[in-house]
């Protein structure tokens, strides 16, 4: 089985989980040898090319199929930035699944050092300081291509001032393999 087979299975699991939660008919169960391994994922929903929900896990602690299922339901119904997805919206919503690599601690003492070590377009970043924590998937580089802008926005997302830095900020990076539906399932469409 190929990576594309895995992607198709993960997208089917995510869409089916949301459909089932909405009382709609889902697709048949997806199968792939990788679905039982522990993995961390994010599920991103878009409607009309705009973010409609995104929930995920940073650490692998449950089977891949379960992680995608739970994150799909979370993205559709528990992302605090959006109201819960409705059945009418579901037909116009596209699904993207990101499978995260293991995180690598960057161990940087200064922001300049961080800016020199991150790889735009490649690295997802997680920033932690005390009770403050935030992450950006590598896909965010599409909107924030400048490393300084990327890090500044990540600090703001974590609830920290844009100009804040402390040597005890913990930063880690990860990469993703992502699969996205080519187009949302539109009303009347047949699969």
C-alpha cells in the first residue's frame, strides 16, 4: 500500500466521522496497515478556501485511525474559534489531514538563533513558555512566509507579546505529510 492509499484512508475516516456525528451516512470503513500505529495528526476543515476548523495532537498517544477520527470531530464541532459545523455546511467543506513527524527540540537561547534555524515552508513549530503554548503547522507558511512574521504570530497565538523572548522558551519543530480532498463534496455530487 502506498502513501496515497494511506491518505485516502485517512481522509475517508475524517469525513465519515464528521458525517456520522451529523447523522449523515458515512463511507465504508477504511483499511490500511498503518492505521493501528500510534501517531499524531491534525485535521483541517476549509469552506470556500477559508479555515473552518482545525484540531490536532502534537504527541502520538493513540492509534492513527482513532486520532484522525477524534481530531475530525474536534475540528468540526469543538474548535473554539468557530460555531459547530452544520449538515448544510458539511457538503461545502473540504478535509485535510496532516500526519506529524516526531518533534525535535531546537534548544535555542535567543530569537535570532531560532530565526536562523527554522526552515520556511518545511517546519511546523511549537512554542511553550510556562502556561503559554501554541503551534503552527507548516501550511501556515503559505500565509506567513517571513520567518519573523511566522514567529511573531506564533507568540501572539500563545498569548505572549510580539516582542517577548525569554531563554526558557521551549521551541520544537516537526514536519507533516498531508493529504487534502481536491474539492468539497457538493450537494448532488456522486462518489
